[in-house]
């Protein structure tokens, strides 16, 4: 469900729907409580509710901050993995420039096939949440075979050959990291705490009595918008 939403709608659209939806539900709940429980308007229990709301709000704020930081760091790791894989692939191609023309052509074709397979086959599967580690194995195996079949002769070729093999290992490592990161997500417990905390904090704002309807709706709406 999460991947479908992310792949179908833009970030502004998702933000509008989620924030707007939470605010509308919170306002509707507040109006319902004012109608069904008129005594809450008097604010007789505001002192107790205020303390509870403050405690829960602080704990929930820390939880949300932790989740946001964790997800932001995960996004940074994913970007780094992709950039590293692309950089190492380019380095392999540059190292191959010291090889004879025929060998350079073989390396270029093999790397090109690998890059196209990653972008055109593996990335779409990653978007769906089902990356197939074996999907581009034939392409990366072909790259390794091109180097295994080549025997450098001059000292310069040997030096660049060694460097190319090292960078090729970096490509494989970055690929494994990219695939692993694409399957990361919030643990079930944290997900439950995020949604469960919202189900606790927002209803508490309904019980906080404020005589003015406008002021209470502003209060409830602001808290709901922040959580949304």
C-alpha cells in the first residue's frame, strides 16, 4: 500500500491528502465531542488533561523525531549507494582506456549492458518493493568474464587492470548495498507506535475544553496538521 501511494502520487499530493485528511478528521471529532459531551466545554478537567497531553505530546514528539531522522538517514544511504555504484562503474570504464582497442570495446559493451539492465529492469522491480538480486547477474558475470579473458602485457596495462578489478569489486559491493537498502523499512513496532501515538494525542485535544469553537478548532487543527 505504501509503495503504491508513493509510486502513484506526487509528494505534494500525498502531503495534501494526509495532512488535510487528519485535520478534517480531528475537527470532525472535536465538533462531535462538543455536541455529545457539552460538559467538556467548561474545561473542568483541563488541568489534568493538559498534564497528560504534555507528557504524551513530548514522548510522541521524540518518537516522531527519531523516525524522521532514521528515514532521512536511510534515504541518504540509498543515494550514496547508487552514486557509488555509478562512480565505480565509470572508473572501470576509465581504467579500461589503457587497454587495446578491442578490449576497450568489450569492456564498454559489457558495462553498457549492465547499466541498462540495472536501470531498465532492476530499478522498476525495486520501485515495486520486489528487487530481484539475480536479475542482472548475467550482465555483471559478463563483465567479470571480459576481464578474466584478458591478459595485460605492458606494466601500464597491468596497473590499470588491477585498478579496474578493484573498482569492479566496488561496483558489486555497492550493488549489494543498494538491493539491501531498497528492502529496508520501519519496523512493525515503530509503525504501530507512530499511528497509535496519533490515535492517543489527537483525541486528547478534543477533551481539552475551550469555550470558543473557533479557538478550539484552531488548537485541534494545528496539532492534527503537525502530526499529519
